C-alpha cells in the first residue's frame, strides 16, 4: 500500500497524532460515525450537552475559523426588492415573516455600511459546518424539535475549527467533540426521550452522511 500523509485529530483539544499510512479508501466526502453523547450539569452554571462523532476525510479540508465570513461562508443573505433595495420591516411585503430574531436583523453592517433599520434576512446554512437536529419521542414516534420555531428562534448548528492549516491536503481521521451549552436543558426536556442527528460539512461544501445518537434521557447520559 502506498504511503500517504495522514493525521489523527481530536477537535477542541487539538491533539495531533503521528503520521501513518492510512487506508486507500478515505472518502472525498466526509464520513462520520457516532462516538458518544453525554450531559454535564453544573450548579449555578450553564449546562452542556456534548456529542462526539468520528470522522474520515481524504483531503482534510475540514473546519472554519472566525475569519471565514466571506462567500460561501457568510452568515446572512440580505433580502432585496425588485429594484435591489434592502427590504425593511416597515416596508415588508405580505409574504415576509413577522418580526423574529432569525428572519430580521437590527442595524446590520451591509457592504461595510451600517444600515440603521430592521432588515429582512435569510440565514446562510454554509456559515455552519456541523448541523444538529433534535427529536423527541412521543407515543413511540420521534418528532423533530425545531429550535428555530417560537418561542426559541435559535439553532444549535455551529462551527468546529480548522483542522489543517495551509493548502497541504492530506487524509485525516479523528473525533469531533461538540458542546452545546444552555441553562434550559432540564426545563425543556425533563424526562423526555431524545435523539440527535448529526452531520458535518467540509470547506468544499460536501455534506457528510447523517448519524444518529441512541435514544436517551438526560438522566441516562449525565456525568
């Protein structure tokens, strides 16, 4: 087997292993598998729901950093009318949503100019590189719990950092440990049976397969 440049990575602790010869079948599209899920509850603090997935990727083009805000990794698409003008809340068309903190932003900076108004936007999914869906089991069936719906208007999609700096592509495998922090886990899920679906995306916008955690309650995975 031909030797290749290869690295093993544990995201968030940035532990880099020695170079070895990886298998020849590392995928161009990231490939992930479930590793672990746990819940850490702290007195008088924000609790953490942690999920870990193992990954393999042929090019190692995984991760985004804070400077990655230009297309295709920009956070927002600003909605415009037929004349190219930004759509404000006061002049919104009938199909525009009512005000909420996902679909509207206040006083944004657009093309390096601060716009002193409330502007209609669309979230760019490529701003994130890890995607988390929540499901709750009711009457034996899992139904998606949509954080983007009222009253939460949020998401637990996010970013993990760049793994390999520079343009030197190489095969990598490792583990991503992703922490989702909230003070409301207990009040929302209580004794519910929950499942998470996880997917990642590389810098070429290739989405991995989706993996699921086993079903769990917070008590079952508490540490």
